[in-house]
C-alpha cells in the first residue's frame, strides 16, 4: 500500500474502429516490441474472419471472453513446511486479463498446417471460445477442476 494514498487506475483509450476498451486490451496484449499498428492489423483481420462467418465480431469476442473467464483459481500458500494449493475467487480485472492471455496463448499453439496467419489462428480460437470449445475454455475448466480438487485447503485462505 503506497503512503501517498490510493493509486488511480489509468483508463485505456478506446480502439479506433470498434470503440471498445476490451478490444484495445486485446490489441495491447497481441502487441510485440511496441508494434501497435501491426497488432491492430492482426486483430482487425481476425475480426474480419469472424465477420465472414455471418456474426458480429464484437459480440462474438465479448461472448468468447465471457466463456473463458475463470471464476476460481489456485494459489500456492506455504503453511508450516508444506505448500498447499489454496482455491481463491478471481477478481474482475484479473478474469479479463487471464481470458485474453489464454485466448492469445492457445491461438499461438494452433498448428501452422491448418491456419496460415496469426489472424486466422486468433479468429479460430475466438470462434471456438464463442462456442464453448477450444484450448482457452479447456484451460478455464482445468483451473476450476484444480480449485474443486483443493477445496479442502480453502481454510488456509488469507
């Protein structure tokens, strides 16, 4: 806790095409080495791929994020000499950050034989998450299973 009081969270500017902060967060997460225009191009290409399927890309993306957001996660807590995996609820901002990170990670893991560009991989991962499938949704389910399995250690919560 800082001595000078509470730190104000900086508001992220809206993205230029869709006017949405969530898309701006996705762009910033895709960005490598400060090349924001390239990241924007990739994300907008992915949204165009989704639009080709006959759906509104912003709505598909928001639903995909909602489907990937974890409710519970485990954190290591050292008690005595043992380390326990303690289940904890995930705060709102962290939920969104994890969902975006998982979508991007799983898109990068997709095979090159089927998809040629990262934009196609990202579009496919967002579409799968929209339909409650894909690697990012599996990560969420694994996180929930870990929390469920370690429910006995919930009393170590701090």
